């Protein structure tokens, strides 16, 4: 299969002589409905157009039936969160020739006379919030964002404000190169109240750095009512993150998250970390959500209810598991998690009681795990805490 991908702007293209010749020598073309309106006058009379739209399986089926060279028109730079990458993933053995145009983010930066040297771009177009959440936690100096109808400048501004990232302003480009082209710099408060053209992109520009302690003070967390000391203490928490190797894993399970202190601190250290946090006490969900907003930590997946009743096979498999609570059923918990363990998964616990230490060791033995780290920390007048880490034998 051979694809010629031609990037175009939001206006009638100015094709080169070579491109015009290739177009006249081709019969099958593809692109979005908007692209067709821009290029249809250049296409031969007997052309076939394959519209890129959901479901994509039908689009790919049409490509495969064509069995000839296809010219695809795509927005901007097709190699920048674009259709060339989609085709490379789908057809790794195909010949894909790409001619790029300016990306919308480039056009926005140029129009606003914005220094784009430090610019880092993410896309929420048809994607989750994950990439934007991660780069926000890192508080990069300037962040380009490719948007969609749902995740538009207003909803993005609201999300930043919800999690305390009011230290950014927003540069917005609408209908770039179109009849309603518009560029403006907005406060997040202003942007959150506005409506925007459906074709838009934005740049977030940091105005100041939001300071958050490397190890958050225990007293700064919202805790369980009447039980403010029921939290993994900061020195223990940071040692726990070391045992969990949070900088080098993709998915962490926090079983019995309570106030969410371990999940929150882990996500702050690694914004790309996928965290699934479990808890059965109903009041803890609101506590974690409040702490997320307090410390600027979006993107934690919360699973409420009895852990032993959860269908774990429907969740992303963990590379690390922190056991923050087990309801006195620690050995049973090991049998439950044995269904989802990967070869590299480590298990960490902070135990106050000697009975929990012994139950952890028995549970490890039953599933073929061995203790590789064991240490005891004493903090002020609190009971000593034993930290244990286990991996597969």
C-alpha cells in the first residue's frame, strides 16, 4: 500500500506543480469532509473520495479494497499528532510519503509573536486528559494544546482552575486561516466563561511557579473527620515511594487509600503515572478529591467499594501495589491480587502490628514472592512502622 499524505491549512491550498500532477494522476483520495470542500476543485472528474470519519474500521477497509496509491489530505503537519502517524501504526509495512504544512500550534505562536523555543505540545483531541494532566503537574513553562469539541478552551480553563493551576494565561487561536480567524490572550477565568469557534487550539503560558512541597506536610492534607493522624506520615510516605519505584513504572495500585496521601505524592513525582486507588469507606472519596484539588493532582482513577468484591481483570494491571489497608484479611488479599500480577510487579506494605508483618510474609510465600526490602522507621512518639517490599522469586 502507498499513501501520499499532503498537509493543508484551513484555506484553499496552493499546491506545487508536482503535487497538481500527482493529483491528476490519482483516482482515490481521502480526508475529512472539510478537507474535501477545500480540494475538490483540484481533483479529476472520476475521482473516488473516502471520508475519514468514525468508525475508522470502515475507512481502513476501503483503503485495503482500493489496492492502489491513495492521496490523503490532512490538517497541518500530519506527522504532528496527525494522520500519518495513524497510518504508520495501522500499516507498518506501507509506503507513507508525507508533505507537511504548518501545524495549528505553529500558526498560533507565529500570530501571537510568541517564543516557541520551550514549547511542549500535548493533544486532548479525541484523547483523555492524561497527557495534559501530566504536563500540568510538571508545570512546564508553555504548553501547546490541540483541542476538540468537548475539551475546548473553556473546559480546559475550568479544569486548570479546579486543580489550582491559576498560574497560567491562555493564548487561543480560532478558525486559523479561515474567514473567522481570531487570536487573543485570555485569563483562565475569562476563558472559562466564553464560547469559541469549533476550530481552535491554544497555548498555556506560565506566569509564576506554583510551589508544592517535595514531601507534603501531613497537616496540610484534609483527613478523616476525628482521625487527623490516620495518614501515612511524610517520611514513611517518601520511603514508600522509593520502594514502589514510582519514577520508573506505568501503573500503581493503592489499596486502601484513605486520605490519598501515597497516591497524591506518587502522582506529583511522576505525572505520567497511571494510579488506581481503592477504598471502601464512602467518605474517603470526597476527601481524596478535595486533596487532589488542593495539591493540583488530577487524573487518579478512584474505585470505591469492598476490594474483595472488585473485578480486577477490568483494570490496568499494576507494576507496583501499595497495601495501605486490608481489613485484617491480608493473606486473602494476596490470593485476590495474584490474578493480576505481572512478572515485574512489586508489593509494598507499611505495617504497625507484628501480626501484619507475619501475615505479609505468609501471603508472599503463598504466591511465590520474596521479601527484598525490610526496614523499620520510628517517628516522634508514633509506633514504629515496618516497611516491606516483595517481588516474585
